[in-house]
C-alpha cells in the first residue's frame, strides 16, 4: 500500500503561522471510492491567504481544524480513477492540500491543466490563483484606462508583478512599491514598472509624490497598513482601490486601528472594494487562456522560487510574510 506524507495543523496560530504550528505525518493512502480518484501531487502552493485559513479569526472560509491536512492548492497527476471525467494521466489543479497524495473527487478540482506546452508549476502561479487574482482584480475593480496611474503594493510578488505588467500593457503609468533594493530592481528590470519605491527606506511619501505627479487613479492594495495610508492620501477623483490583501497587519485580534479613509473616499468620490478571485470561478478558462497566450508570446514575465521536499512546507508561510521569497513560492514533490 502506498504511504502518504502530509503536513497537518498541529496548533492554532495567532497571526502569522510558524513552522512549529505544523507537523509531518505518515499514513496509508486509501483506495479511491466511487466517483473519486487518486492524485500524485507534483507541486504545492504557498500563498499569503493561507495565513487566514489557519487563524481562528473571521475569514471568508472555515478555518483548517487541528489535525487536518493543511489546506492548499496543488498540481498533480491522476494515478487511479473512478471518475471518467478525470482519467488516469490527467493533470489537475485544485485544493489538494500539503501532502504527497490526495484521494479526492471533482469538487476539489479547480481546473484540468491543458497547457501541456508550459510548465505544470505555472498552474499554481501566473496561471493559477495569483494570475487569476491579478487579472480579475485589475479588470473588474481597477478598470484602468490608458494614461492613468496605477500603484501596486508588494509589486514584485506573485500577484503584484502580474498586475503591473497587465496595467502597463493597457497604457498606464505603473508605480510599484516593494521591500528592499533587490525587489525594487526586479520591478524595474523584470516586470517593467515605470517607477519603483522601496518602502523600507525613509521618505515613502516624498517618493510616492515624485513617482505619481498626477496622483493615483488605481491602487492595487496587497498590504493595508502604513503603505496604504500613504497612498490613499494621493488618490484622484473617481479613483478605484482594489483590496486584495492585508499582509502588513500582524494580527486581527484585537482589530487593528488606523487612519480613517472615509473623507478621501467621500470628497474624491472614490471606491474601495474587497476582492476574491473565487468570485469569478466561472471565468477562469477565459483568464488562463489570455495569460497563457501572453506567456507564449513573451509578453508576460514571471518568477518562481521552488523549494524541494515536503519538509520545506511548514516554515514557508512565515517566510512569505518576512519577505524572504523572490517570486512565486512552490514546494516541489516530484519532477514532471
């Protein structure tokens, strides 16, 4: 019988989960039942959203329970199947968890991976949740117009780097905010931002004012906190603010306080809208097709940071929040 190693939640974190909140267990792999199939995971995803999935604070999904496999997207290949829609050999991406094997059914699968000319790993990054978030957040809420200024926080990250490139292709001036000289350089040299700002350096407000002489029309917010407090002071009339993440908030208990944005939104008739890519699941194929074509044409650049082995998973979320990753972070369990 196959053995499955899996990462389970050992204890409930408050704030950012650390390696000690998880443990690796070994168990037998059960045979798939009626309508089920067995997937061998090739890559596991590491995403900032996973912090919310393990915290007890109110979130958009039920918290992972103590002793459960850590919820995550994964990409893998079907080994055995009792579902004719997912025959053996099919590549799939879905909520398969931090584990080597998953017995599941169609309900956990987000999509079948059909871009066999591209690396499977992309289905968890630029062609996965990150790319979909950038694509739908920018197009449906940001709605950038040629000549407008688009500001992106965590601009060198897996989502922000795509947002910047999509906005620039639409004729916008793009300004990225990132942490550290290396990521600022990535924004400018790899992802084509018109300007990039290091928020760790003093003078964020002065740098933003210089980079955005005509104000800010679209702000794609991945951080909340002091960075966003600064950007919002420079939004233009009818500006659109996309709330994608709150990476700078260390804990939601107690509820964080900060500057009030109401007056800016009122006097400038601006909008601030929370956003989840899951709201647009019915349009995933459209977005993936568009992004994949851009990659094939050399019009969309991406960066992956691949760690090998399940042992790399437990501490990987904390590393994201410490800014230690350079690109989309993945755990590789097997080569394609």
